[in-house]
């Protein structure tokens, strides 16, 4: 039965990839993820070796004023999400602690949301973590956990089980080891996440699961494609295989989430379980996965040979008051 369902899903989605659903919808949820580029407080945490870089006396001169500028800039982008309503769920990475997320939430007051925060300090040697913000007015939190990744001092994976209108679903927020680390470290992260997903799918093959995060690998890299078992080919989905909804963006050479060596990369992901591709219950709204890219977020180099790229907060030790992050956010919609 599951194979038959997947075959129907595959046929339907192949015929409509890149197009929005036309049917009347009862409601929707807007999910987003953003690597916000080193959102630190200004205080040196003596238990963390790597956060001195972001203090007032460091070469970066990371002051309360600069922190306020950055959180205000981030809030501008987040407020513009979801046609100005902001996201219902927002995954974050490169945040130092709960306090900076609380500061970000305070900057979103105009949305009149009731954002709650899921966060725990992780083993990262740089003192950066992942977090989830969610609007408690729209979504119920049933449980949450933090999954340790045994690949050096890297970030925990944040897991949350939510429910909307009695529909349960899971969200995982990731920040896998950077490419300064061996590929094996990202494979460990992928295997760790996949083990947890396999347990959920063993209990319910139609479980609704969204994987968000900066995986520091692209859709075709072995950690994502082979070990996480996430594919961009809906027609070849088999039971348990995940769908990487970033695939249409990945194959577009003029699009991506991060620029490296003057080339767009897709290293920030929205990955879906087969349950979210079915036509009943909670499901992904086809064609809604997107990179959030406004002109005001972009830096256009003046040399004429370099492509536009996300306007970052720092270049080396130089602060940019008009910077946001070196990554672009990604988002999608779920409907029920």
C-alpha cells in the first residue's frame, strides 16, 4: 500500500513540480530557516573558548550598538516573510544563546506573534547553537529534544514534535560541521539524524517530518544524498526516502543560499518525509519552497566580475551596518 501511495505521489508531483496548488486550502503553516551569521551577545563566556571574537574589546569591536543593528536587520527580513506576517516556525543557527534569540523576538513585536523558543547550549567550541522559534498561538509543542552529534565539538540537532489542529509533525533544525572539517564529520551528522528519522518512520511510515538546516553540503553530496537518503527525484522515491525540495533551486546556476568562490551553492535545506507528499492530512504545498532574497539583502561587488551575494555583517574584522547574514533564508508552506 505504501509503495502504491508513493507511486501516486510521485506521478502527481512530477506533473506539477514548480506549480502552486490550485485547490481551496483550509489553512497553512509557514516554516523558515536561517543561518544568521554569528549572532553573539557581547559578553565573554568563560566556559567557551571561541566567543571572545565577539566582544567589545576584540578586533571586531562587537558592541551593544552593533548587536542592536544586526538584530534590527535580521528582524526586517523575518518580518517580511510570509507576505509580512512572519513565519509560524523559524529554525535558526549560529546563535550564541537563548538571550540573543530573545532579543531577536523582541525586535519582532510588530508581528504580534507569541513566539516561544527551543534552545540549549551545545558543545560547539565556538559557542554557537541551533534554535527553534514557534508561534504558540498557532502551534502546540508536544515535546522537544536535543540530539548530540559525535563529530567533534559540533552543534546539537534540535528536534521538536508539534501539532496543528491535532495533526502531529516533527521539525529538525541542523547545523552540520563546516567544510573546514573532514567530510566524515558531516556523514556522522547525517547518520545521526537518519537514525532518529528511521525510528519515527518505523513507528509510523506516514510520519510528517521536516528537516531544516545548514548542512554545509549540497543536495548531491554523499552526506545528504546517500547517508540522509534525501533525493530531488520524486519519481524515484522509495519507502523511507526523503524529498529534498531545494532541488529545483540547486539546478539553477543563478540561485542558491550561499556564495562560495563566486558561485552559488545550496547548503541550506528544506527536506520532507514521504508523509508530507501525500494528498491528505498535513502536506507540503507544492512550489512553495523558496530562497528568501530581497534586493536590500544583497551586496553587489563593484569589480564587475563578481556575482551579487548575501550582504554579510562582517568581512574579516570590518563591520557592515547594512549587513544581514552571509546566508539567505529558506522557507516553505505546509497545508492541512
